[in-house]
């Protein structure tokens, strides 16, 4: 799930939207499609480097802790992330959207959002600590309690809302890479010295603290902080409450599956599921890079003519489909090799969950696009209704599937859930943009992906050959089917503003 909003100005053509590049004011003009593409490309490069660092970290961590220990630590991180998501309550999206539209009040809006998120994060931390102390998580309680300490620190991540509104996606990528490198150093240190899981959790808190301090320093240059305001808090709450409900529902179906799995099947199954899910977490850099520039563009789309809005929506959904299906093809083709190489023989049962989660990634990517567009345009109540409804069904299905099939069952439910969310949010986004969903192109991409997987399954080639063949076949087929056209590439690299 994602979102955003904003206002801008553009020079040049009729119906075009303007975007200020300089945080100091509007004098800097608009950002061309080429400059925006370059910033996104730099951000993608940093994220790819971070992906390599992250996978190395997970490999060291999984091999050091083994399935049971890895499952316990993964559960702690899952709950910490869930607490941070609850604390956000849609504030980051709302703040980013308003900063983009109300540049003069940017500092006051950002500071108010920071105060709100920090306050709620402290409350979420208290709840998590009480639950851990009460024995709700058994022997994992001590690790979960330590990781929970990082939740209030993560509230400072709302400062990246200013960077998003200023079309600076590389800022969050730099911070993510910094955290990844520091975390890798911490994990290697623990593995070499034989430290326990609790010490590892304290190292995690230290890494988050360093990342937070650096993030504050960087983002102050983009949007200087101002004074918090009760008036601004009221406006933020008025806009964000549907997103808050949606965030709770997303947290329920996106994160609580691990908790259910832990109680029904134990730490080892959580370890297998988490090992597989790490690949999805890393792969989300693709859709994250896509929606980073999409958010502020869509937020200002009211000034565009209908044709331009349709072009943006069509390109976003088609690109999302190609990213999602292409990533799924590669993950499915390489699943056995990836699990064996990164985690070792002990994690063999993670292969099937990874294949199912790869299918889920198609829905994840479409969900990024659809949710971002709806949030940027203020169409958040339907999203809240959708996510709450899906969460209720998901949790019931998780209890049944986890009890019968463990990690594989949890992954199957996740795949079905993400598909429903992805398709429905894109339909809502099409309505919000007054555009038509490019059903033929999107469906064609899915069929091409399935055909590629079928060919690989029939041939049964060595994994290096399968990887090259999968990338070549799907890439060529996507271009041949015109899912992405040369005209799209020319438009993205244009010197004109989008």
C-alpha cells in the first residue's frame, strides 16, 4: 500500500503541471520527465545496492540463527514493523500530499506530522512492551521488547515526506542503504563474536538510532522544521483517518500472519515463511521507485487535461504489471537456487512459500500503483472499506491455512489477498483518474509471465540458464506485445514536464 499528494506548477505546455524543484521556493521551475527519471534511476541504483546488502545480511543471519532462532527474530521485527505502521496512521501520505500543495506551510505541516507520529509510536511501543512482558509471545518476549524500543525512533521517517513532495526519491534510498550497511556490520559482528539474539536486537535499535539522526540532518535541508500547530493537527487527522483505518487493516493481513503461524506451528515455520518473505521485501524496491514520482504527479493531476491523466494512469499500471510479473517470473525460476545459496539446506521448506509469494508480488505491485493514485487524489474511504473487508477474510483464512499447511498455507493466503487488493485498488484508481484500466495490456503481461514459467518448467534447465532465458523471454515478449512501447520510453526521457 502506498500514497501521496501535492500541488505544483509547470512551465511550457497547456494542461501541464508545474513542480518546484528547489525547496526554497517556486523560482526553480518544473522538473522535466528526464530529470525526474534520472532521480528515480539514481534512487533505484541505491536501492539495488541496498538489496544486495540486505540479502547478504539475511544470509548471514539465517545461517547463524538457524530456522528457530531466525523465526524468533523475524517475529520481533515483524511486530516492530507492525507497530510502526500502526503509528503512521496515514500521516506520512497526508503530510507529503499537503506539503506538495501548500509549500508556504511545509515546515509547520511536517513538524506537526512528526509530533503526531511520534506520540502514537510511543503508545504503540507501550502496548508491545506490555504484551511482551505479559508472556503473550513466550520465550520471544525479551527480543520483541528490545526491538519495540526502536518504534518511536522510526517515527522520524515521516521526514522523508518532505523529500517525496520535493521530487527527491533518492533521499529515502540513501537512508535505507545506510541502515542496510550498518545492519550488515552489526550482524557480522554478532555472528563472529557468538552474541545472542537479545544482543542482536540491541544492535538493531542502535542502527535505527543512527539512521534517524542522519535522516533528521538530511531532511532539514529540504524542508526546515517549523512549529507544530493544533490547527494543522486537526487538518491532518481529518484527511488521514480513513488511511489510519486502512493501515490497521493492512497491518492485520500483512504482518499478523507471522504471529498466527508462530502460535499454530512454532518458530521454525515462521523462519521458513520469513526467509521467503524477505525476497518480497527486497523486491518491493521496484514498485516503490515507480510510485515515488507518481505520487506528486498524480496529486497535481487536477490541473491536467483528460488525455494527459489517461496517459499517466495507463503508463503507471502497465509499468507496474511488467515490474510485478517480471519479478515474479525471476523469483519462481530461481526459488530453489536462491533459498539454497542464501540460507542453506536447513531452509529447504521455504522454497514453496517463496514461489507462492512471488505470485503475490504481482498483486503487491498493482496495489502500490492503485493505492498511491487513490491516496494522492483523496479517494481513501473506499480503500479503507476494501482493506478492512479483506483483513477480516484474510485472518480467518490464515488460521485455517496455517493450521493445515504451515508456511505454505500462509503464503497461499497472502497471494490471494494481494491479488484482490491489487486489482481492486487499480479499478478504484481508474475511476478516480477518470481513465480506463488498460485491461488488455495488463492481462497480456500476466499471460506472458505464465507462459514463460511454463516453458521453464517443461525444459528443466540449470538455474543460471533459466535465469537468462526467463529474463530474455519475458523482456522480449513484453516489448513485442507493446505492454511497454518505444513511445512510452521516449515520453519518460523527454525534456518536457510530465
